[in-house]
């Protein structure tokens, strides 16, 4: 059986890139190409860059290290559904709109969501999708 397929949230990407321990722990997965990102993660990563050169370097590193999963229109509809459920639970402030579309992208593509953000655990209670904390796996 092959390695599990993941969609990494920004929180997981930052930790893999910045922690030598986590980079070593996830190296087999990164090298095997089973960890992907989506446009929302790339946007969030770009927001943290300090200059155009830093942005170009970050974008290049992301595209070299991680696979790519596009975001379809359906993920926006699913994100709204999940947001409605969060509101019904009284947890409307738990997941940001970006978190919701990233989770919906993972769910729609049947990928395990790799993260380091408790909000995704709350989302997973609604969606029942598989989530893994990058720092606890």
C-alpha cells in the first residue's frame, strides 16, 4: 500500500519549512510527492514574504517541494455549508474563510488534511474528514 495523500494547510507548510525536526520527520512524504498545497495556501504563504525576491523564492520552494491541487467552484459551496454548521454549533469564529476552503479542497479531493491548527479539528467534527497534525504524527 502506498503512502497516504495529504493536502497541507499553511500552518503545516510553515512548520515543515521552519523546523528541522519536522522536515526530517516528513521528508519521505515530501520527496515522494504525497503532500500537496492549493492556491489558498500559496496566497497565505505569499502574504508572509518580505520582498519580491523573497516572494519569488518562497513560490519556487513551494512548487519544488509540494504537489498542486486546484480549487474548484464546489469548494466554496462546501465551505459555506460547513460555516453554516459551525454557526449552528456556536463555533462560527473557529475557522477562517481560508481554513474552510482549504478543508473543503482536501475533502473534495479525498486527501488527508495536514495541519497544525486546532480549528481544523473543529471542522473535521462536522465533515468527518481525516485530519493529521503535522507536529503529532
